C-alpha cells in the first residue's frame, strides 16, 4: 500500500476572516467561499477547507477550535486503495463512501 500524501485538510476555526488572511498570506490560492466555509488550494494541488466551528455536518475536533477536523490521504493506485480499505474495515468508526474510506 502506497500513501502518496495529503489530498485534503479540513480545519474548524473560530474566526473565519482571520483564518482566511492567514492562509492567503501563506500563499494558498482561494478556490471557493460559501456561508461558513472557505476552500483553498496548495501549490501541490491539495485542498484546504476552513469551516466556521459552528457549522454542522463536519467531524468534531479532538480539541476546541481552531483544530484539524479531517485529513484525507491520497493513495498511489487502485490496489493501494483496496489494501487501505481492508486495513481499516475492522475499525469501530470505519466508513466506506465509494471512493472515500476512513475511520
């Protein structure tokens, strides 16, 4: 199984405007903005999503915001994806959404 890197990160934040300025100052390219959410792209094409911590429908943080809510890892090929699925299936919080699996 070959994990090639991070495809997406989601951060819960308390101050969306401040977080937007921080990520823009770091050189990330703004992609989209909807109520309570901003999306950026890194130089290598990874996505960074900022969410207002009060927006529902996202994984809770392991600590109070600002904090990481979700990390999506990319794999090299289909066989790596299958191997990852098999490795995660026994986990209590495992989920399978077709092209996305996790726990």
